């Protein structure tokens, strides 16, 4: 039986799926069909975070060990029903991007081996006003997710003192992402950039051995780089619940702050790496720990 | 007076250049500063204005020696010592020290010429009649789609008659008097200084002091001995070349310094308050 190709129907739309048996994570013998299965199961949790956002597809047509490419433009061979949006690109141009608003679109983009799904911090309708501030914590050499956890918890303390609610997720690799929902429609990227830059600068001044706000690789040894410049209209972040291209199919996974503290206390970096199946189990058990990102309204103080 | 006017003219060009560096992807060599039509009697040719000279300056950015952050200029009030944000800055024309007449953006705009999309040639002149002191800044005009044929015809006709067009032309906030002439197969546009911008050199000339015929002849002869055709390619900006040499060497040796990742200054209102509040907050956190 040829299981490599099939046509399925979702919401009355026909989708032709191909290369289903292709192994895209060789070290884990994880195939495209398993990727499609994961995304279909996680769909209720991931879709709200993708909805209305200009999707950047990070495609790995020949698996995680081979060349990949970013696709910001929605492929021309897309089906007619697929929703897209024109978003500003560069200073004067526009770009037509896919909006992954429903299950059939999610399955369609995954059939293109878009292992990683990256979205901007703003919705396509309001390209100038981000819905959240992000602190992208990226460990340098000789640092790891536990150092990131330390930094994340200090940032949470600072945010708490400003009465700002925040959420954290694993990057699915070695980093952590701290988010502050805004959903105000008024805060600009200049505001969020200034805000995150001030925190990154303050962290660097107070924890010079642990934190750097400088991108240069050489200044990152044993330190966590707070990449505040992600708070930009042109940048994207890997979406919560997206798979990551690594040896094993890991996913970017929302966490409770208490959990994070516990992992740090136990000195357990491995515990902060979630495979796709753990992420799915967690989501089913805990619900969407990132759901407040969708509607919690907050204002940045001072700015 | 001449100097300030020139500087103001330069700002326009600089802004056009700055815009380009922001979008390197769009920076195709032919990008125009202006586009519109050049016209006389019944002919209108769509053209684009592009630069004809590349200023030879090597420019530097000012960096902070502590962390190599690029520095920015800010307006500050010497009385209070405080930085004044752009929205609190207005224009004053100084009539005597400390006394100013305010002028609003609207008033400035009211005197600016209407933006125009045409270079209307009003007269054809003999360029030999134009004192070179009038020439300010040269540009090229290139034909846009559909204008190629009339463009070629105008170039050829100007060449044959050895005449140049004189026109008025609005670029940025100013109206310029310009000459348009044939240069090879292209049209060259040059902005001119207005008559009242040209200073008289008379006051700099020495008072009459008769020299003898022998002295006059001696000078004339030494000039004659040194006559040669004008060959600008023989000369170059030595300092610039040496400087570029040093920079090239340093790039090879990878002697670069890295700025912290700051695309924009944290210049927003309240930024300093935020930083101060964070420092307070940080103390609390450190105490546990």
C-alpha cells in the first residue's frame, strides 16, 4: 500500500498530502506524517496564537539536518481558500503572507515541511502595534537553559514590581521566552523596544556575570543574551507549541512560573526540554498556559 | 551669507542620501532624487534627476569610547542643562542678542514654492556667458519610459546649437535657477546661485599699485611656460586615498569594534524614569 501520498478532507476542503513517510528528524526517525499528526492534535492550542498573524514558514524540505529556508511570502501555489494578508515589507514594499487561521491551513503549511512556525508580535491588521513585549533569552556558550531560567525569574520579579503579568515558554532549544501581553492597540514597537532595552540594560548592569544585552557572540560566553531587539515590526518569534528543528522533535512549550522555579531548584536542565508528545500531554492537562497572551490588556508604565 | 545658503542646499541632498542608506535593498544605482518632466514650448520629456557627483568625504560616526555605542546629537538647554525634546523646539529669527521673532512651520510652508513636477525651460542661453561662480551643484537627467526619443532629440539640438536651457526648478523647499545642457549623450542639470548670493570680490583686491612693464612681462612669461591642458585625472584627494588605505588595512586585520545592539536610542519620554524605577526595583529583588 502506498502510504506516501493521500488526500484528506478538512472542513470540506480537499488537501493533497505528500511524502508522508519521509523522515524529517533522522536521529529520532520522526516522519512528516508524525509532524502532521502533532500539529493536528496541538491545533486547538496553537491556532489562537497564529490567527491573523503573518506567518513566516521555516521550511526543512529534506529534514532538520539539511538546508532550510524562510518563506515569508505565501507560496503562489496555495489553494484559493487560503487566507493571506498584505503586510509592510521594508520601507516601501508589501508582502503577501499566509494567515494560518484554521486547521486546513495549518495542515497545508505542514505538508510543505514547515517544521518551525514563526510569527510577528503584531497581528497583520495592526502592523505598528505589538500585542506583547518579548524577552528572548538566548544562552551563550557555556551557559544553558538554567542560566536563562535565573534571568527569566529576575525579569519576572521586575515585571511583578511594575504590576505586569508575564508568561514564559521554552524556546524548544536552549533558550526561554518571557512575554508580557499588552493587547492595547496603542503601544508601539518603539515603546516595547525601549521597555525591553531598559530592562536588558538594567539586567546587564546588575548581573554583569550572567547577562549581556550585546549580540556579539564573544560577549556571550557563560552569559544569557537578552535579545530585546526582537521587539520590532520586522522580527518574528517561534510560536508557542511550534516544533523546533533539532535532533529530536522538541516544541516551544509554555510553562508555569512555579514549574520554572522548581526546575531551577532541582538543577534540572533536561526537565526544561519538552518533546512534542510531552508538550501535547501538558497542553491537554493544563490547558493553554499562554491563553492570557490573547486578551489580557496591560499598559507599559512610564512609556 | 553664501556659506549658510550653500549649507542649507546641501541638507536637501544629504536627506535624500540618508533615505537611501536605510534601505540598502532598494539602493539601485539609478535611484532618482526627483522625477517629473522637462519641457519647453510644446515638448515635455519625462525624466529623473540623479546625482552627477559623489562627494569625496570619508565620514565617521562618533562612538562612545566605553562601549562603542554610536552617539547621537541632542538639543539641550544650557540654562537648565536638560535635553529638550523635539516637540518643545520652535524656530526663532534672531533680531538682536536674546531677541527673536518666532516663525511657525505654517508660515515657513506658506513661503515655500509649490511642489512642481516640471522643469520649464524659459530661455536658451550661451553657457560661455555664465560666470562659473554661479554654478552650484550638478545632476544628470535621465529619460523615463516613453521619453527616450525626445530626450535624444533635445540633447542633439542643444549640441548643434551649442546652447543651454535656463529653467526654474523646485527641489525640496527651494526653487532653484538651473541650467540644462548636453553632456555627451545625456542632459546635465546644474543648480545656480541666485545673483544676490554672489559676493563681490572687489573688497579683497589690493589698492592700485602700478607695476613696471618689465615686472608685468616677467609674470606673463612665467605663466606661459606653465600652460598645459586641463587634465583633472592627474589630481586626486591624497588625504582621502591615504585614509581609505588605512581603513582597508584595518578591516583586513579585523580591527573593528562592535556596538551594543542598539538600533534606536531609548529616547522616549519616561525612558529615564523607567530606568530609575528598574534600578530601585532591582535593589528590592537583590535583597530577596
